[in-house]
């Protein structure tokens, strides 16, 4: 459970002492299942701070929207902290003008799993200390096991603790089991080629190209995305099989060695499309081939931007 | 019955040091092999491979110089991690990894590219046509342009 | 009545009659297109009114909205001047006489010539946006139209003399007795005989009388921004100042939603608006 | 004319329709509902969610559609129009009401969109009223309602064991010929249920004077506040039944000129060739989205361009709620209209 008062106190201190110009966190949403990302500029505003397992967005996605001179404070969980490190390495914001309030994360709840059990009309969701969640809905009260509600990315999370925060509020949690992270990729790899392709087509071709996955991902900050290019038109612009497959293939591939497996893309998708099975494969390859884990610090370059002669892979014939 | 496979050759224009080989590639390349000459393998963006694959290529060969012999020093190393990972990644979603091959030529080599292309073509014929991902082929070329 | 029988998205098949550079730096090119099917020509000119635009369609590249730069009486062709900017206009610049091209139009409302009858006209243009004003001036030059209007003043400014469009024709206008022409360039050049300075300043210098007079302004946003207040200062009322607006257009028939200025669509309800109408619309340009 | 359709006869009736109509109805796809053509052994999915995830506008303005095909020698040829007769069964009143608004865009007198018109003329809309209104929907606030008739050819009211069918147009009557007329008492029961449903829905925000407040605060910092956490994606507009913006693209490799869904929330939507963008950031785009629905539509057809289906509220990735945004808008100061 997060110590909300301690978080509020720290955020207020930062603003009062002028350590930062703004603190990015969450505030209560207009609907109980969706807390909204919030940008606090004064200590009074911080009273609206809310921080619970329903905060489903990766706040690092807002980092690239503010000028680099702005001093920003941000509540970061494990994946968010690593996203910030990856962005700092890519020169998107100087680390010295960032103040990261680390929060060990017990996992984000997928609101869709709540709605599946309690129906759409949810009045309130309260996390309880014994790792359960009390949901009050029009159709009655439900006490649900929190682990059953976790988003898949969080269920297999390896780095719940912030890695390079300026302060950590809350006790550190045990690191995840790497085999757990590999499980999804291994299971998918066991399928036959045609089964994998059928799954890929089934997921990709339900897309309506609203680009919520792109806008929710902190690493997608290009001024002009490859889908907006006209000459040449890399992928088809429509929702044809060619366009949809091209979009899903290349969007995920652009996150190779940059994706921190936070799952914000899947949570943002309005069509419930599965896509972490693409990025998890790429992350797993980066770990297996180059022993690289993104965002553990803000200095080691990702594999695609380093050149070494001693690669053992198929390349050197 | 296996019709001749459609292949795409991304050839680094420096790697065939012998004029005879380059002449063969430029003029007598078999009908079913589409040539795309690039200034360096480092110039090949995975999107080129995707365009070839979606355009209906049954096999893609990337030929370039051996690591130390690149005309641009490290050009051929820069992209190889991306291309290799991209071929691994396409295999993940249904385009066999063996359909993408990398060929590194020594400057002294002679007559290698013809043999390698023939071997590659045989291998791809065995694998059969690649229907998966061939979605950007114009109807007139018989593509699955649903 | 225009061509709604056919799909509004189906271009009229045309081919290039003439294609020549309009500016010395080759950034502007004039195309004169003629109709493959005379019936299309009749339909087009039955609905055409100066100030309207068309969407030129190049296969595989797309469409781009360009103002019609020719008057109906000039012949069974339609003239456009395209600035080389994007993928479509680049393709337009490569067209040679005889090449096929598609055209959708005439679109938009064009200048309200009926309301202007009996009035003096002040035509103020800048850069490559002068094309629709050129069409208007040519329309007014026709003997059957000139009598309906009073004094005609044309002020046309460009950055350099090389960028001036329709050079020969405008040079001939100086000799005409039924109109007054003021050309201007931003920076003084050798043997340039006319004004030097920005169009808003030239307008103040020429100071056309607002009495029973209408002003039409067409140019880059920065020029329009400063010319409109200059005209108001001279005494022109918002109802007598007109401008042709520029915004991203796609369908040209008020459906794709992107060229809206408040509730109005520039392609369908415009592109010509009076300043009075503009003042009632949000500043979303 | 009120008729009675027993629930156990519904599948039988749908099969009868399928002989000469392509019948679409909400069926489950993954874990949401979607309008799919009925196959043998179909299973309707009304209980899961009130509305399909994608509004039925997608059956008239598809996410991607070829407008023209390029011929070999540099010409254009039309794409055949879809005129096969269709029935959309189980469309909710908010979605049907939205179709009538889109008609004012696509079927204007001077320029009629043939693709849209052909599909609209060939389709019969059989609605299913919301006897248990949804929690997030706010149709009664914006001039629609759980049993609104706008756009529908017939509407069903769920009375437990039976449906009360109200045929509204000639197209609708042709579908329900063998049913017996409803008794007086059943009709009263249905209309009472309809009024209760509408009355049970709270008014989400005040619409009186809302347009003036929006128009007068075009440059207010309000817009920056409400759009600060907006991601700039297309979820709210693509899932909105009254959003119709589209992009026209030449797909050279396919040899087609294609129309795709587009949204004012994207940067490239209003980016001009000169590089100027009248709506450079999410602030102007959110302003355009809200103003279009709650001000510009009102100027054009004297109706609020929103039917309160609530999809934008349910699926916004950052939980932005248009009801809350409009409540705040209504409290804005009403300065004098800018001169």
C-alpha cells in the first residue's frame, strides 16, 4: 500500500522549496476506475494527489512534452523510473532538472478485469491491506483478489522497485523472477509458425489505428511518426491487413532495447489488442543476445546504438 | 509443383570487388530475383526488409562486406544487429527466419554471389512460397490484397 | 447543377495544354489544363465563378487545392499556378503538355460579383495567392463585365520581382486607362520602377477611397493580418472587405471536416469571406 | 403501430430476415461486442455492454474504403457502391440518432456522398431501447434518450418475456408483417417503462447557455487546463458515433485512392503544406473537438452534435470525462462576445 501522506508531503516540499517547477502524479478521475494524470504546480494542488493500483498510465510519456529547462518532479514506479532513464539517455530531458519520487510498485490493476466481474457501473474501488480489493458496484459489493486483477505486464514484472529515484517512499519489494518474464515469450515460441501468424493477424487486424498505444508510450515521442511519412509511404495508411500488420510490426520494433515492459500500450488500447507479446520478445532477445536491460541506469547505450565486432550471432558467417 | 520463388537481393555496391561478378549481378540476374543496390548494408533500414516481405518476397538476401573490409569502415556492422533482430522478430510473427539471409563477402572472393544465390533459391524453393505477410502485393501481381 | 450527378470525389479527366515557369526561381509553375470531354467543359464553365478553386489530382500522389487563375472568356482551359511544396505540387511541376491529370471543381463560393456591381474595386494581392485575383481582374477586363463596375485599382506585392506572376500581362495593365496598377517588392532592386515596401504600407500610400468601394485581399497570412486593419483605418467597413482564406483542405466538398473555421467550412462556405463574417468566426486560422 | 414479438421467436425472425437481407447484430468479439453479420448458430450479445465498442457508423463510413481505383493508362474508375439490402438489429437509440446527424454531412443537397447514401438507402435500422439505461451514458442531457426514435425504422422495448415493437417507418413495417398487434395495456406498460428509463437518468451537465459560454471563452486558459493530461490519441473521436472526419490518401502500391478515418486530435490533421499548423498542440485540438460538438453542430443543424453514448468517457486512456469538462465550461465567465 502506498503511503499517500508521505508522498503528498514530499511533493509539497519540492514545490515549496522550489526544487521543481511542477510535480507530475495522479489525481482522482471523474469516473472511479480512471485516476487522471495530474500536473501540480502549487502545494495546495498537491492535496488532490491520488496514488493507487488503478493509476494505469506511464507518467514518463509526459516528460517529452515539456521544455528541457523545466524542473520536473515525478512519482515513478519501477517501469516509469526505467522509462525516465531511457529518455534521459536519449537526451530528452537532463537528469539534473528531474526529481524522481520512487514508489515500489505492487502492480497495476487492469480495470477491464474489474468490470468483467462487477459490471460497468462501479461506484468505488478500495484497496485493502490483505491484498484484496473491495469494489462497490450497482450490482453489489465484491471482494476480489488483487493478484487476479493485475495487468499481465505487472504480473510478470521483474523490477517493481525504482532503480535511480532521488527518494524512495515505501519499503522495497522483492525483485521479480526473470523466468516469469520469459514465460510468455517461451509459451508463444512453442506455437507453430502458422499459429503465431494467426494470433498476430487476429490481434493486429482488430486495430482501428487510433494510435493510443503510440501516445501512451513514453518512448514514442517522434515529431513525425513513420506512419505520417508520405514519400515513401512505409506502411499503408488504412486499416487494410497490410497497413495494420505494418503498423504493429514497426511500432513494436522501434521499442527494441527501449521498452521497459510497463504495459501502458495495452492498457490504453480501446480495442483490448494484445501487443506486449511483440515487445516482450524483443526485450527477451536483448537480454539473451546482448545481456541488456533497458533503463537500469541512464548511461549504458542500448544494443542498436553500439557497434562491436565480437557478436556471435548468425551475422558473422 | 513449386513455382520459382520471388527473391530480393539487397546488395552493397562495394562488396563485389571483381567487375565480372558486379557485371553479372547488374545484367544477368535471374528473372525472379529483384535487385536493390545500396551504398552500404548500414543503409538498409528494417523498413526496407518489411517492404520487400510485404511486397511478396519469398526470400531476402542481404550481401555486404566482411566486418573489417567495409568501404565505410563500420557501415556493415552498424545495421547488422537491427537486421538480424528484425529477421528473428519476423520469425516470431510468422515469416521463417531462414527466408532472410546475410552474405558477407571477402574482397578477394570471386564467383561466390552466383553460387550463394543459387543455394539460397533452392533453400527457399524447398520452404515454399511465403504467403504470410505478403499483403502489400497489387492484385495484378496476384497478391492477397484483401 | 454543377457535377453532383457524378461522385464528388471523381476527378474530371483533363490533360495539360501548357506548362511554363511563372517565377525566375522556378518555384512557381503555371499549368493550363484542357478538358478531355467538352461536355465537362460546358458543365465546368456553367458553374464557374472567379475566386473558386479546384483540387488537382495526380495519380499515386494525391490532391492539392489550387485557386483557378483564368477567366471563363479566355478559352476552354483552366489555368493554375502551383508553388512547389509537397509531394503533389512536386508532381505537378514535372507535368509536360499532353500528360493526363484529374481536376475536381469548381469548388467554393468565389467572389460575390453580383453584390459588387456598380462599386469601385480595390484588388490587393501578395505572392502566389494572386492567382485568384488575376482571374478576377481578367474577368473584369472583359467588355461585357467591365461596365458593371467602377474604378479598378490593383495592388500586387511580391518579395522579389522574379516572383511576380503573369509578368507580361501585368506590365500591359499599366498602359490600360480603365484601371490603376501598383506593383511592389519588398527589397529595392535595380531598374524597378514601381513601389518598394510591404503591401500594407503600399495600401496606405495609395490610400484608395472607401466610398462605394469594395476591397479584396488575398495573400500570405502575415500580409492579410496587417492589410485588413490598414483598410479599416482607411474607412472600409468590415462588410466591404473580402479575403480568400487558406487552410488544409482534403475533400473540398465540406465532408472531411478539417478546413472548418468555427461552424463554417472554408472549402464549402468559403474560401471568400467578408471581414464581417470573419469577425463572427473564432480565430482558428 | 405497436406489435408483440415473443423473445423465443426472435432468432426465428432473424433467420427469416437473413433470406433476403444481410443482418448485422451485436455479437461478442474478444471481450467486447461488435456489429457482425449473423452466421448460422449466431449468439446475440446484449447483456455484456450497452453499446458495441465501435459505433455502427463504421458500417456506413468504414475505417478504410477505396473511393477510386487507378486504371493502367493514368485514369480513374469508380468503385462499385454497396447496395445489398441490410438490417442492423439491436442498434441503440443514441447511435441511430447520431446517424441522422451524419446524414446532414454526407447527404447535403449540393454534394452527396454516393458511398454513404448507397449504404444508408439499403439499410434498415431496428433499434433496441435501453430499458435499463447505462451508467456512464448521458443521452437525456443532450437531447437524445434511451427510447429516442430519431433515425430508427423500428424500435423494440424489452418487456421481460416479450418485445413490444414500434414500427416507425415504412421500411420498418415491411419487416414485421406477421406479428399480432399489441394490446392497449401492453402499450401503456411499454411507454411507462420508456418514461421511467428516461427519467431515471441524471442530467450530467447544464446545456442551457453552454454554447455561448464556449464561444465566448475561445481564448480562455480553461482549454489548457482540461487538455493538460490528454495524450492526443484518436480513441474519443474514433469511437464517437457523431465524429465523421476522414483523410483521403493515394495508396500508389494498391492502385487506389483510399478514405481513412481521421481525427482533429492528430497533428497532421491541420498541418498545412507551408508548415503552419493552426492547431499546434492538444489544447487547440481539444477545443476544436468540444466546440465542434457543442457549438458548431448547433449552428449548423440546431442540435448538439453528441448523443451521450459515453464511449469517449469509458475508453479515454487517461480518464478524461467530457461531462466534467462541460460542467467546468458552464461555470466559465461569460464576457461580452469578442468583437
